[in-house]
């Protein structure tokens, strides 16, 4: 029986944060995020409605970071090949 949790976003090797997605669910989340940013540029053209566009992108970024926080590896500063769990 496998008790290890499968993370959607793996941690970066150096520094703090997440790297590229490590599962199909993570790639799906990232693809939807990019698609919604592109759609938002048509719904709220930055040259005409800059404030609305920035608010829209800020909400999307908060949702992306929240998803990474819930489904990604726990955050901590990493120094490379450390073997701590």
C-alpha cells in the first residue's frame, strides 16, 4: 500500500518555491492558468482597462499560488541535494 502523497508541483532544488509541475494535474492547472490569462487579455484589454486586467491577473495568481500551496511539496529553503524529508 502506498502512503506517500503525490504532489502536483515539486519543490525547486535551490531556493524557496515550486518548480515545474510533476503530475498531469499540475500541468492541467498551469495550462488553465495560462489560457485564462490569455482570455483575460481579450476580456479586459490592458491598453483600455489596465486596472481591471491587473485585478483579474492578480486573482488568477492568488488562485494558482493557493493551488500550489495545497497540492505542492511543503515549502522550505532548499540548498540543492539535501536529503532531509
